[in-house]
């Protein structure tokens, strides 16, 4: 009877092993599937003595080939990749717009300088004076167009941040629900491996959106927190990430967890949310401030020159000062810099002598303004004619650095996935060997059962 019992336990263990192996083979292409195996242990007999023997084989549990360290590496790689991937499209778009001659402020400035130089040959020429006004209007429109692009990017960043937060909350809720199912399955002795795979896949997706701290619990659940420590998932409870927008359009984040609310620091968020914050804080907002400063300097410096000069209708007896060429409004996104609507070509103050219309002293002074210093946010004191070039150069450097970092992050992610698969992925060759071994184990035990039945029948026949 012991012979029959031992063989039966071996056959059942082999059948369990074959089932697990076939499941591994079936999921060889399933993303995020963690391979499983069986634990085979000797069943000890209750009998004692020098001739006591084991009572076959037990399969007390299934093995889930999971390495938490490798999983954390893979999630960290997803966070870094998500951060740089979220930033790059905005940098590329802005670099293309600012470098395009049809939208470049530098090209418009060159056109303005050309009009001033042409007018210096004959300061009293009405067509040449009108050309200066047209060039100034074109320059103002370039500023406004670029400012609208920057405002559009800020709006897009805000919309993407809001959409990403919605995704974060949905994934956090799913992870909490799966934690609850995993805990319940573990308590009843059922295998929660499939639930764990689904949960870990969602953690992987969540880590691409925001940087996470992951803590594994003894019951198989995982708790999640943001990098700065705010809780996001604790067991079966999920927090809610919220976006708040102030009157200036600036967004901030907070986490609602249970009955508490926690402010989230904008720095070191990681993932897509971190990339959006980095772009907005390190590239977009400084660029908006610099373009506004440049528009202010252009308006202030050129207005000062032309208002100190004398208009065409000026005489020695009745001097008439020139009018401001530009109007600067820092609060307007559509009309930050505009041509003075009241100005005509007669109002341009090119002359430094009220009674000498052909004088071009102020015009020459205006031409030389491009060599005058201007104070620009993020650049400091720069020559007026060099400001835009330096801004484009700095933007190009930032874009190139982020593109390089993204390439590195993608490589690290591929390596991390490969490293994870070396432990948790299904190896077809290994599973094929297991199938043969467990099949042979099953057949051998069935043979033992057949022999034991023959012996039992023979014994009965002798009675």
C-alpha cells in the first residue's frame, strides 16, 4: 500500500508540475508574466524506527520567480524614460519655431535694422520712413506670435498634466483593488500570482507617469508613495492626486489620502509629471520671461531715441518731438508688443535738430542700439542684438541634452527589462526540458502504480 501511495503522490506532483509548465509555455509572449514552478518535498511518514520510510512527495506551494530588486530597477528606468520623453516634444517644437526664419525674431530684427539703414541714406524720404514703420510692425508681430506659441505650450502642459493626474488616480485605484484581492487569495491559500502580475504591470505603467517609492508587505501587497513621501497606495486604500490652478494659471499638486491632504513638491517628481514640471520651470517660463524682457528693451530703447528726436513737421521755431514707435504691455499674451497706432511716418524722430529735417543723428543712434546692453532674465546683461541668438543657442543645448538623456534612459530601460526577464521571464528551452522531465516522472509513477496493482492482485489470488 505504501508503494501505491508513493506512486500516486508522485503522479499527482508530476501532473501539477506539467500544468504549471504548460501555463508558462502558454504565456511565453504575455507581457509582464512571471514564470512559476513547483516545490517538491518529501512527505515524511508518521512511522518511526530504523525501517521507517517516506510517504511519497508533496507539492506544498508554487514558486513565483520574482526578484523585487530587479522589478524596482525596471520601474526606476520607466520613471527616467517617462520624464525625458514628456519633455522632448515640447523642446523640439519650440526649437523648430524659434529657429525658423519665418518666425524668428532675429530675422525680423534684421529686417528692422535694414529699414533703418536704408532710411539713413535719405531721412526725409516718405517711402523709406514708411518702410521703417512696416518693419517695426512686422517685428512686433513676431514677438506676439512667439509669445502665443509659448502661451500655447503652457496651456498644453497644463492639459497634459491634468490628463496624467487622471491616469495616476485610475492606476492607483486599480492597484489598491488588486492588493485587496491578493491579500484575500493569500489568506485562503490560493495562488495570487496572476493578480500579482497584473498589479506589478500597473505599477510599471504608473512609474512611467510619476516617480514612486515601493514597499512590499508580508501578505504580498505593495504600498506606494511619491518620491517626496506622500502616500499614494496603502494596502487596499488609494490616495487621490489633485491639480490646483491659481489665478496666474500656475498649477500645483496635492494628494488626498483618507482624510488628510498633502502638498506635493514640484521638484524631483519623476516620470511624465516630473518631465512636464522640468520643462515648464527650466525652459518654458524662463523663455517667456526672456522674450518679454527683450520686447521691453526693444520698446524702451527705441522709443527713448525716437521720442528725443524731432519729427518731420518740426521747425526751429516750433520744435515737435517724435512719437514712441512701440507700445509694450507685459500683461497681454496676444499684444505684448505692438506698433504705436497713433504714429505716422511724419512722426518718426530721426533728427537731432528741430530745424534740420535731413539730419539723421537719432536714426544713426537707433541703428547702433543693437550694440547696447540689455538686461534679460536668465541671461543677465547681453547686447541687444545678441539676445535672441543666445536664447536659441541655450534652447538647442537643452534640447540636445534631454535627447541624449532620453536615449540613455531608453537603453537603461531595455537593459532593466532584459535583467528582469532573466529571472522572471519564460525560457522556452528550459520549459521544454521541464516538460520532458515531468512527463517521464508521471509515466514512471504510473508504471509503479501498475506494478503495485499486479502485485496486489497476485497476493489476493494466493489467499
